[in-house]
C-alpha cells in the first residue's frame, strides 16, 4: 500500500440534485493527509470535511442497515406466505456515537 502523502482530487460524475441552493452543481472530492476527505461544490467556496474513519463508519452503518432491511423484507414475505416458525431478524446495535443514529431517522 502507498501512504497518503499528497492531496488527490477528483470530480464526481453526478451533481447535486435535491439541494435547493446548490442544485445542478458539480462536486469535487479530495482525499488529503492526514486521512481527511473533503467535498467541495464547484463554483462556490463551500467545503465539507470529515475524517476518513467517520466515512468508513458511516458506510458500515449504511451497509448494516440495508442488510437488516433486506432480511426483514424476506421475513415479511415468508410470513405473508404462511410459513411458520420464523425468527424476526434482529436490529444491529451500533457501538457508535448518537450523531450517527440520526442518519436513519
């Protein structure tokens, strides 16, 4: 693996579509040392930064939540079909800060 020693910048293919003020603007993503990710709206001075570890945790939470939704849909389909002795899938318990829980509400 190569260590992150200099800033790497790329432009996203998709644009903002649902934000009123920035609708239709392109987004530029930069990964820069020390392990930070930066989103910049092209044509403005607006930037959003976050540590990469938080992005990893957020991605993990999205994956876990989507897996739970899929299993719940399978459970409900089997229950509707009349299959007995089913176990409802358990919600995963996130060992993260309260700030991440608001993403799914």
